[in-house]
């Protein structure tokens, strides 16, 4: 995942001066799901492994010392290797778990008036709403037989330099996050798209699908806005039909289309209206 803006963890104390001022007022924070469980699980397991390492090395030394007094130094090769293996595995693993818990203690996404800050470990990424050129929501239904057992969500943001940010559903209240992203991004992207096509430029949503001021260009053929039926999405597939005979002009998996929501808004509110 590309990271357009990174700030060292040591600068977190100054984040208000560096990020909050240009981003405006904080709206809401979306922490990682089950963050308390993940935090304390890492701390508990890490601490337990460190204690295990300490017990293993001390018991190994004590057992070896006693055995040497009774049987000589040759017994060291039988009594000490196992405690050393436990020590050198448990201690680093426990320390790494404690470090991991500390580094990711504040992981989450904070929403501001003019953008977001994504905190992950030592790095903080700042994305301004005005720099986003692409916004897509990927929602997948995981089924078992005919029942939906889980809904997976992913947000995709991309700026003008091609840097991309993918946000999975590992955060609390992902549905509310998606709604707030839509409210901030879709009006801006729709306005930008209208501005471009009113200047006579073409906006590409798919290699076979683009829009110009006079209508849609589908596989190098242009169709006026009023000649198209309202889009139909079914089973993850977008279909665009021609009026009045409902001839299928275009069909594609929605995952292959950039800025799908902006495209649908254009079909609902074409420039000619």
C-alpha cells in the first residue's frame, strides 16, 4: 500500500500542530476493531513468555549446578540445552509482542473536516479530501450455501500521483465510516468530473467506458445521455442498456470500474439535465 505522507512516531506529540490545523476540526475516530482484546492479549502473552524464559533459564542453571556437583561437568550437555532453547525462543518473542502492543496502541482512522489521518504503528498517513481522485467501495458477501455469513468491506482511495490507500473492515463502525467518506468525497468527485467534461475532456471509468459532455463512449461508440437506461447492478455486475429497446450496450464486473459511485451519479444526473 502506498503511503503519501508519513510521520515518525516521535512526532506524535506535535500532531496537532502538523496535521489537525490543515485538516480542520476532528469529526470522529475509528479505532481498530476489538482493540482492547488485541492489546491485552499481546501484553498477557508477551509477559507470560518473558516469565517462562526467566523460569526456564533459572531452573536450568539450578538443575545443572546441582547435577555438576554430583556427576561432573559432562552432565551440562544433558541438563542445559532445553532450558536455553526455551529461553532464546520465549524471551525475544515476548519482547516483540510487548513492542508490537505499544507501537499499535493508537492504531485507527481519525476523520477531520478536510481529510483523514490513518495511524498504523509508527506511521501516520494524511489524506486531504481535495487530493482524492478516486473513491471506490468494495463490498463482498461471503455466503455459506444460500446464507450470508459475513460482509467484507474495503475502501479504495487514490490521488493524482497514483498513490493508493486501501482501508479494510478491520475498524469499528465501518458502515458509518463508509457513509461519512461518501458524504465528503462523492460531491467533490462529481463536481470535478462535471468540470472536466464541460471543458471538453474525457473521463475514463474503464478501458471500454468513458464519458464526454455529449454522452457515454462505449467501445469507441458514443451514445447520448438521454439514450441510456438507468444503470442496473445485479450480482456485482453493472449493465447499461440502450433505450427504447433495452439493447445491452455495456456489461462489466463493478470491481473493474473506477469511481463507480461517480459514474452512477452521472447516469442519474447527466450534464444535459
